[in-house]
């Protein structure tokens, strides 16, 4: 069940969706053009594979955030749903705290890595590798935002009835 976003979060939802659309569309165009060049024109674009890889990394981390927003990450909630309401609230809280802790750690350490590799340049595109790696802290920042929203929604509505606004 997806948690409806409050009004202040909807522009962020739209921005994430637009970013995902742009990244996926860009990747589709780059790969399609390179396949056409490779098999029809008999040459390959030197920058296409590297660009597609960069876009795939961004798609992965932004997509993880969108999955968190839409509550599409895999979860074993069968046992949790069978718990008494009070215990269910605390079990869900513990799960959210573990997920939030891991996301904050990932965001922090990946940002640190980005700062350490600012001098690395990719050979085909001459793009700094830190622009690829920064997808992780950006994606996890979105993920943290949605995880907090889900935590609040689950705390307020441990039974999981639809329609509960946060």
C-alpha cells in the first residue's frame, strides 16, 4: 500500500519522477543510437557505453528512492500483520529505524567517497567519476526522506488502513 504524500512533498515526488523519466529516456536513446551505429553503420560510439553505465547507476539509486516512496521494496510483513496493534507499531518502528540507520550511513560514506575521487576522470566521456558516484548520496537522500514519511505514517496508522494522510 502506497502512502499518500502530503502537499509539501508532492513537488519533490514530481521532481523525482521527472528525473527518473529523463534518465531512463536518455539511457534508451543512447543505447538505441549506439546499437544502430554498431549493427547498421558498423562503428560504435566511443562514449555511449560509458554514458549508459552512468545513467544506469543514476536510475538504480533514484529508482530505489521511488520504490521506497511507493512502498515497493520487498518485505516479509505477513507475521507483522498478525501481531497485536501495539506490538505491530513497535516492530514496524524498529524496522524503519534499522532501514533509516543504514540509509544515513550509506549516504554519509558515499558522499565521503565522492569527495575523495573528484580528480578521477572517465576516459571516454571525460566526466569526473564523482558525478557517477554522487548518485548514491542523492538517491539515499530521497530514500531517507521517504523512509521518514513512511515511519510517521506507520506510527500514526499501525493497522495500515488506506487513506491515512501524513
